[in-house]
């Protein structure tokens, strides 16, 4: 199961809207959602109206989806969706997140659960966080690292914010940005589109060295620095030969 970007599908679903363009391996565009200010559930952390329709229109395929900082989400039966938020909406009669917890420790909640698409809409500012009922703004770099841990190879991360979040290039590749406007006198947001590299592009990180399986070795003559750049080798005990990964 996996998702694949399909810009042509988006054009077919929204033929009368400004197009999303894919050129030279980069995706860009503008989404003008309109001036419909009222949220369906009147929850501060709710997705903008029709936002999910726009996101799903970019993809074809099927897989596990995580709505991160979800607030309230009307789930789509076409997808295997899980919702996660950092605080309760406070409304017993409205949809709640499946899991409430610490977004900086996602891996603790999803042990051996991996996602193919992560859609994140975090609190943008400290004021937003306080309206969520939180005492501090989440560390977004930590959250992206945690997303990496629970993402399948080739997973897409769609991050809605006022800016492109800080991320580690070894973990995520930024492949596009889309501007999001919701009307006059409103904040202009940016949709950052990330993709987790395929397995062949992975490298081992320094914090993982202590837990390396015995099958992985590296040439001490080249030194640790070269190893951390991804120039490590796998050892085939049966064939007794080394092969670069």
C-alpha cells in the first residue's frame, strides 16, 4: 500500500481552480480556499474548509494516513485514517482525536505502526498553542524527526504552517510548496510537501551507531566521518564479501 503524487488527478478534480504545477521535480501552486470563515465544528485547530479535499486530490493509491494535530476530522472511508492531537477539543458531542498525547514523542504511541501519508497542521504561534490549551509551542523540528520514525519509505508529509519548518535533509526531502489563502485580512499559510527518501537513499545517523546490528561494519581506515556520510557497507557472512549499501 502506498500513495503516489498525481498532479493530473488534481487538475481533473479542480479544473476551474488555479493549477498545481510539477516542473523539474518541484511542485508549486496556490490554493485560494475562499472567505468562508466559519469552521464546521467551531474548533480553533480545525483544518480550513475543503483543505483535505485539496490534499487528497494530489494523490492516488491507498495506505495508512495520520492526521497530526488533527483537532476534529470527518474521516473518509476510502482511507485508513488515524487522528492524533495534543489536547482535547473540549466538546463531548463532536469528533475527537483517536489519540491524545505528546507530538514530540510520536514513536511511543505508534510502535511498529508506519504511515504512508502524514497530514500535519500544528499550532503556528504561542497564541495558537494557548488557545489549544497548551502551555508551550511544540518543537517542530522534533516533531518532524518523530514523523520520520513512524513513516514508511516513500511516505509523504504535508505540513501546513506560516513557514517551512526546520527539518533534517537526511530524513525528509522538500519537494514542493503551495500557498494557501482563505480570504481577506487572513494569514497566508504555506503547504510544505515532504517525502521520506526510499531505502536505497537512507544513511545511518550518529545516534543510531550504538544500536547497529552486527551485520553492519565500516572501514576504520576511512574513519567515522566517512561512515556518517552514508558510505557504510553491509557484511554478507555467507559469501564473505562486502557490498556498499
